[in-house]
């Protein structure tokens, strides 16, 4: 299968899963602060890794991942209703921490920048 077609399927599955999360996930373990950041389908369409970003407490992150794993057949059935594919891939959910990591790095950069400004101002005050 061409990479272009696989990329289109990745994007469509990502969009549809995000929609299903918002409108049809009723499991109380599922955090409303969860979103699909990326989908990677194998070329044979048998499997799809679904990367999930969850901005919530560690306990809610774990319960959301459990809810997703148990809802996999339901999610596949919903995808089957919404997309025309010969085979709906088996879904493997992966907790994507890249957004949380980016936020943490951004905070660290802000702290260093603030300290640099403070040190520069302090040096200017002593030179006068």
C-alpha cells in the first residue's frame, strides 16, 4: 500500500477517533482531557497504534488507558460505521507524553530566561 494512502488513513482514523471520544465515550474511567495526537497504521491495515495525550492526574491517565483498552471492540465497531475500509485495524493505545514533556521544557526555559534577566539587571545595578 502506498505511503500516501496509509497517511490518509492515519489522518482519517485520528479525526474519527477524536470525534468518537467527544461524542460517544461514556465510560466514567475515560478522561475528557484525552485526545488523539497521532495514529500509525501498518501497511497491511491489521494494526494501528493510537497515540493518546491525556492532561490529567496520573490516576486518571491510567484509568483512561484502561478504559480505552477495554473499549477497543466498541471503538472498532464505531469506526466500521464511519469509514469504508476492507478491514478495521486492531487498535493499540499508547500514552503520548510528548505534549506534557514540551510543556515541562517550556517552563524550564522560562525559568532560565527569567534568572538570566534577573542576573543581567543585578550586574547593571552593580556597575553603576
